[in-house]
């Protein structure tokens, strides 16, 4: 080790005046190894970021318009059934839309901007079988109830916002949110805001129940 140090010192003195710093083979090998490690680390970071971006992109919700392209060129019920969990279904017609609209997954059902869809049936909503958010927004509902039931072991957020509900309710309620399997289903959070409920005087069952 002492002799190697002496040789390196002598070579360093002889290199004085040359352009650039003196680099020994061992030093060069160490530097190349370090550069390789840096490139490896950089490549790992890039791959990780790409994976994260890809994951985030795959989790994005799809917005479907009804009536619109297939399968939303048929009934609204078919369009809702074709939507994936977490998707958005926007209604772009005033209707009237007849019949029930039922689903069993987290999704958003709302009026498209500028539209006021009128739904005439008996039930809008259903039992959520997966964790997430169910949102029903901006609909005019006549002689029908908006119902969201928790039937999943996962956490469910029920959002019923900005709807108009009107008609006779001798059974059921205009807006209902409840746990269909107490003791076995997951947590349930309800956001009910900005809705208008109108029922005629008489033997009615009430307005909103949670």
C-alpha cells in the first residue's frame, strides 16, 4: 500500500501542467461503476413514475352520455348497466324517462349541464355492492323515489344533490338512504343537499329518511 501511494504521488507530480485531472485505472473503474449505478437509479425512478402514471390513468372514470353512442343508444337502464364502477352517466334529454333506473355499483347519475331530465317511475338507485360513491344529481323525479342502500362490506358514500322530487308517497319515501344489512355491511355516509321535495297534503309517508 505504501509503495502504491509513492507511485501514485510520483505520477501525479509528472502530470502537473497537463490539461485536466489525472485519473488512475482504479479511479476510472470506480467512476464508471458509480455512473452505472446512477443510471440504474434514474432508470428505476423513470419506470416507477411511468407505472404510477399508468395506474392513475387506468383509475380514471369514464363519462357516458345518454342518449349517445352504443351502448347508450338504447334505454337509460342499459346505459347504466354498461357503465363501470365509478363511471359517470349524464342524461342529456328532458324526457320524460319512464321506468325504474336501478344499479348495484358506485357511479354518478346526473343531468348534463343545461338539461333537466324528468324521470317517471318508482325507483331510482339501488343497492351498492362495492365501496365508493353513489351520486344522483340534478334530476326531476315524479312519482318515484331516489333510494340508495348500503349492501357492501366496503365504505359507501351516498350523495343526493340538487334533485326535485314530487308526487304521492303512500309507501316509501321520496328520498331514502339506509343500510340494508346492519351489522355486516360497511360504513355509510350520506350527503343530502339542495333537494326539493313536494308532496300533496294527506296521508303521506314523509320526505327524507336516513
